């Protein structure tokens, strides 16, 4: 046996040792990969029904949203009608306000004249009473002066 053969034998033994040493981690890695594969398959089996339920829920939500949209369209239509009625009520209110202003102006003018006449009559009566009172006071003062002058003579 030559040196090359011995070196090849040593290299072959070293390679065999390396293969034996790496065999255990590779086997463990294979078990890990198998467990991961089983877990992924189990996850796929459980996820499929969930995705089906999610699809059903999304369909139901879409149906409900369509119903809500239909209801909102009806509400908008009713609001448009209410808006029209409000506009008409506003016109009627403005017309009534104008009518009240005209009636008030027509009724207030004679009332103001009557009130002014009443005030004038009261003022005149008060002035007359005041004048009569003054005349009476003057007459009394004149009589007292005359009486004083007669008493002095």
C-alpha cells in the first residue's frame, strides 16, 4: 500500500465519519420538516371552512348594504318631499305675515286716531279743571284782599 492509498483510505474514513456525524442532525431536521408539513396541512384543513364562513359573511354584509342603500334612497325621496312641503309652508307663512301687517296697519291707524283723540280730551279736561281751580283760588284771594282792605278802613 502506498502513501496515496493510505491518504485515500484516511480521507474515506474521515468522509464516512462526517456522514455519520451529519446523519443525526439531518434525521432530526427531517422530523422537524415533517412536523411543519403536518401543521401546515392541519392549518389548511382548518382555514378552508373559515374562509367559507368569511365569504358567506361578506355576501350577507353586501346584501345588508344593498338593503340599507335602498332604505336610504327611500329616506332621501321622503326628505325631498318634506323639503317641498317646508318650502310651501314657508310661502304660506310669509303670505300670512304680509296679511297680518296689512290688517294691523289698517286697524292700527283708526286706533291711533282714537287714542290720540282720547288723550286730547283728557288733556283738555285736565287743563279746564286746572283753569277752574286757578280761577277759584284767584277769587278766594281777591275776596280775602277785599276783606283785608275793608277791615283796614
